[in-house]
C-alpha cells in the first residue's frame, strides 16, 4: 500500500523570534529536524512527502531542504495562505494569521490520494512512532462510515521544553486504548514534579505521565473530504473569534469522536520529543542529535 507523509511547515513561529524556525540547522551537515523525520519515515516505508508551506518561504524552504530531499524520495508542495478560503468567505478585517492545522491539511486535498500521516515540521517524533503509524495504515480493514484513524501517544513529561510552557492535546482513552477525547491544553509545564496548565478542563487529570498528542495522526484519505465540510462549518460559526480563532485538528477530532464519526487508536511511544518551540531550544536539540549520532542511532550524515 502506498503511504504519504504530510509535513506542516507553514507555521509563522512567532514565539521563536526572527527567522524560520523549521529551517534551523541541527548539525554541521546542514540537516534540520525535518531531515530526521523524513529519514525515519522513509525507513518505516513511506513512499512520498508532501510539504505544507507558505509561498513567502518557498524559495528558502526548497533551498534548505526540499530540493535536497527530492533526490531521495518523491516530494510535492501545497500552500496554506490566509486567503485560501471556500467560496463565499473572505478574510475578516484585522486577521493576519492562517486558520490553523485543519486548514493546513485541507490544502492537501487534490494532492494526497493515499493514506497519510500528519506531523509538525519542527518536532522530532522518533523512529518507533513512524513505524507504528505506517503499520497501522497498511493493515487491511473494511471501509465504514466511521473514520478509522490513529495517533502516536507521547508521554507528557517527554514533550516539555525547559525554556517555557507548551501547548499539548491531553488525551483521554478507554480501556481498549482508543481515544475518547482531546483537551487542547495551554501553558503546560512540569513544576516540582507535577504537571500544571492554565486550561481548566484538564487541570484535574493532567499528570507528568499523561498521554498527549503531538499532532502526529494517521488518516485515510477520506479525512480530507470531511475536513472540507467542517472548515465551512467553522467559518460559518459566528461565536468564534474572527481574528484569532483556529481550525485545529485535535479539536476537530475530539468533536468527531464525540459524534461517533471517528475511531482513533492510540499507539503509545516512549520516544523523547525534540523540538524548537523557543529560540533557546535549538542548542539542546543540536546536543541531542549529536548524542544520537555518537550512539549510531543515526549516521553522521543522513543522506549519502
């Protein structure tokens, strides 16, 4: 079965400061976090990469990563832009940011025609997570009205930054290991061995060992059709904030589960997240990749 890796790289990265954080070099070879994700995905069996970017960063993105990766795996591009809206809708006055991860993946409609996995460009997920989700997509199953999905479940304490708080989707699961809800939780940190958050809905359940979403989802291509329909519903909702409201994948999936329209298997992994949420995270990320090269988890040069 053919499978696609979709990488969301259109984020503005406002907390990182100047520069495009997704393109921060992790070693002297010029490799960046996306290189490691693609290397792991290719090793796991993925056949193609689709980058979701903005036109404004296209030239630099292709120069730093896209043209190089295209020598080793087929690459395509789709674009997430603020004014990329369904017919009949326009950008509200004062809005400057695109509409969130749901809009980013919806940009893949017409390009992605296989089962696919979604990841963030500036997060390292680890080899195990890619193997688990690829194998899930390749399992034989009957097509049903209920969407069949999976997510990589990370341990919260393995996904925090030492340089500031993070936003994570705190997961609630049943006894069979299926997701029953996602609570999008902000300002998460580990303080004196305890997990804290500013999100009231998850304060009572969040623990350092809680399973969280890192926006690594496995979906059949049918998900794109549903995204199209739900984005129109989102834009039509007058209760949302027209300036800052976001169409987010975890929030949508939470709704689909509660409506009985999606079934999401949690595939746990103990991999340690490496990411660049803040500028200060870059040095620690470089050290971690250097360690993995020294321990021969990765070759000194990924692409030979």
